[in-house]
């Protein structure tokens, strides 16, 4: 079985779009103790903001 470090190294070598999709799937797999409607709203907002950064409509402040 691979260690977390080995898996992390492999995953970090993926293209950024693949890493973003993986991150989204991992976050979705976590159990949240929040109301599903609230979680859905936050997920939608995060995706909207991500799409704005990707389209150039909003500047990525982390760069």
C-alpha cells in the first residue's frame, strides 16, 4: 500500500485542472454537519467564484 506522501507526490504531478477536480471530489466526500441546503449554497458560491477567476472576470488574489 502506498503512503500518503507517495500518493500526494503523484497527485501533485497531475495537471492543475485534474487536481482541481480531485480536490472538489475530496471535499464533496467529507461529511458535513451543516444543513444540506446551506452546504449546497456554499458549494455553488465557491464554484461561481472559481469560474470567475478562471474566466478572467475576477483576479486571483493568491498569485
